[in-house]
C-alpha cells in the first residue's frame, strides 16, 4: 500500500484497538490528509514540513504550530507525559 491508501492507518488503529473516531493523525502534507479522510480520522496539520499545496488548501480538522498544541487537542498537558 502507498499513500493515500488508508490501509496502513486503519491497520495501526486495529492493532491498538482504537476506533477511527477516537484517533488523530498528525502530518505535514496533502498526501497524508487523504488517508486520514478516507479512514474517518481527524487530521491535524503541522506547517513545518513538506507540503506542496498551500496550507489553506489542505483539509484539516486542526492546524497546530507546536507539539504542546497537539497535547491540548488530546486533553493532555506536558506534565502527563511519561518520558
């Protein structure tokens, strides 16, 4: 399988026993947005990457600039991480 096939994403979610509506996919380009959409997973766009399309044209539930922003979307604070 290759992007934009959602099979990889759905396979990982199945292995983790996570429903697509309880997941997010974080990535940096339009090629990653499509499998997230096809898998019905919310797509979070980070602008620091390899997008060829203008960011405003990439369908995303959220766009974040920092890792902490992703944690806030998940309802976590950095102190909740176990490193």
